[in-house]
């Protein structure tokens, strides 16, 4: 059995001090320091007294930190996508194929116009991993460009219908139900 100190009971003087310090504009942490109490104890006393602490600074700091982390994720996602592009490009660039072996453990190399198939598979796998991680960090928005694409496709279809009608000599009869 341990001889841990027992918590000090909350007194009426503690409650009055919390009320007074809060009225002076002090926050929970400062009140806890001044009264030599835990922040949880101060929160319990404040709740009992229907006192709320100002949390605007904490909310702003949290929003700021969240924005910083989002920016870092975007930077990392961008770097990973660049890595994927560089790895993919390497599949079609000249390469050096080498071998170390034989009884004398000799090194031989050969310059080839592009990497062998096995190396291309490894490059493609690494590129796919980098791209997947990039997309996991900053997923594409589902609605990104969808309405513009639908509008573009609609305009393209109407244009193609007009060209087809001009080439075949058909009149543009909107009521005939052919064009949709």
C-alpha cells in the first residue's frame, strides 16, 4: 500500500478565490497555479459555480495549428507526387545494368537505353506508392470540376450535333426528339 498524499478537499475559500480570480479575467491554468490546484479541480469548481472560461485564444490557436498542419500535408503531398513523376520518367531513361559475381567477385556494367522490365516494375511500384500516399494526404475533392466537365460535354455534344446536321444536310428540328 502506498502512502500517496490525499487530495486537499475543496473549501468555500477555494470557491470564493476561483470566483474572484475569474472575475479579474484570469484563465483556468493561471487560477490553478495561483491556488496550487490542478486544472481539473479548477474546472470542477468553475462548473459548480456556473463559471465559463474564455476560450477564444485556444480556439484561434487550434485553428492556426490545424491550418499549419494542412499546409504541411499539402507540401508533402506535392513532393510525393513529384517523386512519383520522377520515378515514372526513369522508366524511359538510359540506365546502367550491373552485376557483381563470379569466383573473383568481379563487377561488370552495361549501359542500356532503358531499364530492364524488372527494374521498370520496381520503379512503377515506387511511383504508385508515392502517388497513393500523396492522394491519402490530400484527397481530391469529389466535386472538383464536375459541373464544368458536364457543361463542357453538353456544349461538345451540341456542337457535334450541329456539325453532323450540317454535314448530312439535316435541319435543326428541336421538336423531333433526335437530339438529346
